C-alpha cells in the first residue's frame, strides 16, 4: 500500500525548491533545481536508530517516487559512499550507480 507523502516545509531559493520532511521517527529533504526540472535530489535521509528495521526507509523511497511523479520528475538522484551499508541498501531498492 502506498501512502501519500507527509506534509513538508517548502523553501524557494534562487536555485530552485527544497522540501524538508520532519517526521517523528525520520527526516529527509528533496531538492529540485531550476536548471534540471526533471530530476529530484534526495538528501539528509535518516531514520532514528530505534525505528530502523520497521520499513520507514522503504516508505521514504515510496514517498520520494510519488513526489517525483507529482513534480514531473523522471529521475531521483542521491549521493552515498560506495563502500557503505547505505549504498547497498539503495541498490537493493532499485538505485544504480552513475558516473559524474
């Protein structure tokens, strides 16, 4: 079941928009830059340690995909260290490496 994304704080900057999601058990940010409107950038994803393992990270990824669809974005990008648990976790959830 896909839930609607939670409420966000939106900030407009000269570069684009930033949405910040502060939940009881987690938080994350999404950036959309004016010069790349088809891409959303996911950042600052964190689930409190006591809430890990309950699917909240997976929910965040579902919300981000829904938010991308709402904003006509067809790419979601993020930065994560290659030799980390997070890199492997994102890969298991469909993210792939890209060269920059």
